């Protein structure tokens, strides 16, 4: 036994002779470990090195794919801002379902923009990546145009003070009897930076809508008086009752063409305050009407009335303005170049 042990211990280190030690002995396992160290460890190192190289390669490939996907995503969202938040189309669609209105005019700028965008979308889908990426569109601002019909009146001064408080500009569509009663107020509203617009001389539907000539003659009188009192040649018009109404539907299409040919820009409304549906509408109802009627619309033309009896319109105005400001709207007065909001023409 001793000789055998000596023989084993004489085995040169570095060259383990597995198999010479009895299976299961301490020597056997010691030799087994040495074999593992000398044979398996280098293989493991090679394997780890190979895996590291593969991992780095995969990481580089993945990063390249991520970069490509990111640039594609940027291109797509630039071409399709509506994928994120497009209320223009919603606005146009909402207009068609607004029960407070006659049907909208599909010639309006909003609708044209929506149609152009839909066409752009269709073209992009055919070739989404190789198309040149256009400059990002300017996000359309939410704009509210406050409009007051039938003034000026003693209420106008209260309205003007509120508008000044909130630094808001608005539009007043005025008639001749009111102008004759309150010429100083008409001058005041112009001096304070608001738009004065035409709303007919007599405001008598049965007379002005008898014919196109009747309307144009009346309108000319309205224009002359506005200019003589304020010095402003008015360019924007609100038809009494809107561009298409029960009194003018047989001549509405020709009337609109004639008015436009005479250089006037007319504006209907797409948001109704409801302040004229009864004698005295509670202020909170007016606020709520505007809130409901403005849903989904970026460009609001809001209809109010300015006359001695419309006290609750004045009372509601601060809340209406604050509500719109909180919802992200900026205010502006209408000009000839404002995007028109118009009812549908009768063919
Ligand atoms: Zn009116």
C-alpha cells in the first residue's frame, strides 16, 4: 500500500495521470480537478470571449435598428401631426353635427385644410419613408372670435370694459338705428381696437331680403353711416339671421355671390351663446351654451347680442372669457382675412 501511495505522489505535477489513481480516491478527484483546470478553463475563456464579441455585435445592430425606427417615427409624426392631436378634422366634423346651426359651408378654410390633410395621408401611406419630409406644420392655434350683433347700445360700454380687463379684442356688427342713437359708443369701440362690421341698415328681414338689390342698397346705407361716424370703411358683414335663413333661402346663393363680389367678407357662427333664444337667459346658461357649442372646434366664431335688454350677456361674459382662456383659446377680432365660418350655401 505504501509503495502504491508513493508511486502516485511521484507523479509529476502538471501532468496529472487520471486513471492511475484508484477511482473514488482523494487522489483521483484531485487529478480530476487539475484536468478540469488545464483543459476546461481555457475552453471556457474562449467561449466567454466569443460570447462577448457576439454580444457587442448584437448591441451595435440593435442600436442601429433603434436609430432607424426612431428616424422613421419622426418622419411619420412630422407628416401626420394629426396622429398626435388633430382637432381640425374633428372641428369640421363637429360643425356638421352642430344642431344649433344650419349646415356648415364645405368651402370653408377649415374643411379645405382637413381635405388636404386627408389627401396627404393617403399619398404618404403608399410610400411612407422615401417621401421627402416637409417642414413641420405650425400647430393651429385655438382662436375665439367674440361677435356682438345689433349694437351699439348702453351695454356696449360694459362689454368694452370687460374686454379691456381681459385684453380681448372682439367684433361688433352694428345697425343704423343703433348707430344713430349711440354714435359716440361706436367711435369708442373702434378707438379701443375692436372691429366694427356691417349688420344691415334697417335690420328688417322682410324688407332687406326682398331681393338682392334691396339688400345691397340697405348694406350701402349701413356702410356709409359706419364710415361717417367712425371713419372706418367696414369690410366684414354678418347677415341678419345668418347667410342662409328662412327669409332669404330662395335668393341666398345669389345674394352671397353678390355680396362677395362687392368685396365684403361675411361671417356666420359656429358657436352659439343662445342669448337671444329668450328675453332673459340666465348667465350660467350662456356660459354653459358656449361650453357645449365649442366642443372639438379650434376656430370659434361665437354669437352674442348687444342691446339694452341683454344684461345677462354682459354678466356671463367674464366667465365665458375665463373658460375659453382656461381651455387654451386666444382671442382675436375678425378681419377680411380671417378664416371664414359659414353656413352651407343652398345650391
Ligand atoms: Zn341681428
